[in-house]
């Protein structure tokens, strides 16, 4: 089965589907969203998904009228273990990136650098930046950015932040290029808060920070009266705040990298109120 898995992943577009699902793990992603993110025709994507299903690298579940796909991590680990035993002679330190070799407990004597990413950096990631900075700015240096940042912040998002007591004077829209330039901070944690940003194939961050997807429905497209729009933005704010409060209360000084990764993945599964 291992040669078949490697052969399946040897196809560039099948690999692209698999990598997208890995970025979204432990989420399950609708086929329509995968097709849209990768620019694939439905019948083409169906063939790629079928191949990945056949070798056990992914699985599917029905949610209402749609099928959702997710990585089968046990099969992925089995494939990686096979490669490590065969190519690395059972010594993972030979093949593992240097950043992954250090799995000790977090350094409690410094502030962690955290980056929140969404597409526009006008609402959700700005919420996250403001909330974590105000809730635990003594322990975290907090930043946010967009993969395609807008020129300004959403006015309703700013209104909700002010209603919740946040100082908005220093907030601005930023692109991720700002944090990939020389002299940018080395991040300990990178979180995506919108599905579109998580689906994009971005370059790996230096140092391989712990990352997770904390997807929250986009309030920017909300219709209705001004009051209804504010309610939609407030709902997104509350969902992000719940996750950040859980994150900031983690016992970082007692958790190793593997435990931290599981914890932030679990936080991403906190219900946001979105319906399928």
C-alpha cells in the first residue's frame, strides 16, 4: 500500500488536494470548496479524491447533502514512519527539520509571537489581534495580516471593537509580505481564521511555528440593517474571543510541542455557530 500512496501523491494536482486537506486538518472540507480553492472542475476533482480514498490517505463523511473530506492521519503517519525507517534508518533526527527536533517545554521567560491570518485583514484577524493583545498582551506579542489585505479596516468591525472596549487607534490592515521580509518577528504560533486563507498554499514560515485553523464565518458579507450587520460581526467577535480565552489559558510552561499542537487543533474545533 505504501508504494501506491507514494505513486498517488506523485501526481501534482492530487498532491495539491492532499496538501490542502493537511492544512485544514482536523477539519473536513466540502468537495465544492476544494474545487473552488484549487480551480478544479468537479469531475476532475472527483477522480483525484477517488484516488486518495482508494489508498486510504483521506476519508469522506456525508454532512446533509454534501460530502466532506479529511485526512486519515493514521495512514499518513504510517507512510511517514515507513519512510523514516527505510530512509532514515529508524533515526527521525536525521530527517526531521531542525525546528521539529526541539520538542521540549515552552520557555516561560519570554513572550510568544502570534500571527493571525485571514484574506482581507479587515475584520476577523483584526478582532483576534485586538482581543489577544488586550487579554494577554503581557505574555504575547500579537500581529495580524491578510493574504490579500484590503486598504482599510471594515467600519462595522471597528464599531464592534469599540463597543467591546478595545482601543482601535493602532490597528491597520497589513499583508503577510510585511511579516515575511527581513527583520520580521519569528513566530511561535500562526493561526488562520478564515477558510479561504487556510486553503491558500502559502510558503512555510521560518522556524516552523505551531499552526492551526480557527475558521470563523465571514461577517463582511452579512446583509440586512445596520443592527443586523453589527449582530453578525459581534457573533464572529464572540467566537474568536472564546477561542482566544481558551488559548491564553493553556499551561504553556508544562506542554511540549506535540501537546501544544493538539491543544490548538482542539481549540479550532470549538463550535462557532456555523451551520452546514
